């Protein structure tokens, strides 16, 4: 894989032309990107982050916030630096975790003044420029019996809500503290109600930086790699176990401040990892996320264990296999649990597709092999660039005996060597044609 380029200091300070960097993990190395929140605006990803400025500091040194954007989660462009002097804070090194939201054509940047209070800025573009909307805190210190910082904003069916605070369970020998949630007024810069504590049922290894997202009708309250789930926004939330590794290998622990988000029918988690805790210097990472039928979310450990340094949205034809669920865009399919463990692409129908951009090292006239199951038989077309792009090959999938019966079926491509955006298009008359577990590139049509 390509080595990510370093972003220039001038670009980081907003004094030079925006730079592009190719993301692996970390997304943008050597800039101290921390507390990342990603939102999709106008079919582009915008990442709002803090910055750890001192690689050796034992306390946080965070002098500004930064906005990055990407069209593919691979190439990141630095858009803007926001200085605390642009807010009521004035000059500070306590530019703590932010979030962003949009409503009624405006964009809002919510920021933390350390762990003291929180404010809001407004802009007409997701990349700014932003201006302080109030000239004072939106969440002043002492508003509720917790700390008013680390914001998460969710617009649910056109209604905005803000969550914030620090969570300490009552059995940890410290005074209990809750996350809090409140409805915002439609102007997005004032509260419509007093914040209410969020009840969490069960053991929850919380911290600060709560995040609330919605997926498949469920609300997810997450803090780092820990999360709780509810069918009601105000809860109560039931704690679910950490689906990460609970170690510092990838930083998927209670300090993994980040954001769950969906784009192009795929789910992701972006978070920051302490490079050498307790040194207060972090970098931001990303992986795929999958959801079980019972609502459990799973951070993709297979991807991290095998391709952590590669990052999402990039593949190599020399890999032993590419899991079907690692697609970057999908249409007309579902991502479901596989009967043999893990996840797969299922509920395929005629014309549905999945896309895998940036597949490197594809040999000329490559073979491909698909591990799949089919009750009725179907066809997988291998196309380049798009679902209607050049046809590279066709693989006829026979009826394998049922949806639990998998076979590895090979086919031959006609292609030039190089990096490809591979799009798999499913064809067939049945309402569900093929369940695809994984595929790989081969030297010929052999399995």
C-alpha cells in the first residue's frame, strides 16, 4: 500500500492551499487528530476533530479544531482550522471534543471549552467559515450535576437533540454522574428544555464523550468502544458488551472517542487511539462496523487483524481473500450474519451490486473465485468503475443445494493489469440470487 503523505504545517494552520493525504490507519498521521466525528453532507464526508499538539505531554495541549473532508474515506483534504480566539473562549489550549450538525440549510459546529462548558458556531457551508453564534456558552458550567462538555448532536426526524457529559457508575467509589440529553430549539443554538440524565441499565464502562446515533430504528449510546442500545431516544439504554478488543492494540477501549456513521449502505466507526497512554497524543483510525439481527454492533476485528495498516476502501489482489462485507457502496442488497460466522452480502436481486474501489495489483486477465451459496442459481458480473461499467467477466453460480451450502466458484476475467474499482453485479430471476461470503483474485479461473 502507498505510504500516506504528511500534511504540511501551513495547511494545518489554514495558511496554505488545502492538501490531500492518502488515508491508511491512522487516517492522517503526525497531526495529532483526535476526537473525530464524521458526518455526510452533500455526499461528502466531513471530519471534525481536535488536535493534540504535543507528542510528549502528560496533560492535553489542544490549541485548535480542524475540519477535513473526503469523497471516498481514503483521500482526505484539510479544509479549515478553527481557532479558540474565534469563539468566546479566547486564546486557549483547551479546545476539546467537537461535533457538527445541519438543519434548515445551516451548519453548526459544537465545541468544548475543556471540561468546563460548551459553545456553538454557525456557517452556511460544512467546511465553514464558522462564527460564534452566541458569544457565550450554549451549555454553561453548573447547568446540570455533571460536566457540560463533549457534545453529540443528533437530528432525529427533523428534531435536534444534544447529549453531553461524563459517566461514572455509582460502584466505582466516586460520586455517580450521568450523560445528559436535551432537545434543541429549531435554531440549533438554544435549549428547548432542561437536560435530562440518561439511564443506562447494566454495567457500562463509560467515560466522557458520549455519542448518540440511530441505525435500523435503534438508538446507540456509545462512549469509546462501549455502547448501550434503546428503542427510545431518551432511554433507558441497555448496556451491551464491548465488541472491540478491550486492549490497547487498536485502542478500542473506553478511551476510543469517536463516531458511528453510515454511508452508501455501509457502516463505519472512526475513533482516536492514544499512541502511548498516558501521554496525551492521539491519532484517528477507521474500520467497518456490522450489525447483528439482535441489534449488536461488531467492530470488524478480521479487517483490523489482517489489514489495519491498509484502512477502509483499499484492497490488494494479493490478499488471500476479500470479505464481501468490506464493500464501500452497495445497492439493492443486505449485509447479514453468515450461517458460518461473520457476515456476508445477501438478499441480492437482479441488478443489485456492491463496489470495492482501489483494488491494487490486479494482474492482467486475472481469475476470480467466489465463495457463495445459492438456492436457485444466479450470475455475478464483474464490472469496472460502476454497475454499468465495462464488463470484465461473468461467473455463473449454480444452485449449491441451499443457503447454508457454500461452494467456491471460479471464473476468468479479461482485464488490463493495475488498480481497479471492482463492482460486482448480481443477476437472476429469483428474488434472492446469491449469498456472497468472500472472493479473491487468482492466477487463473481455478479455485
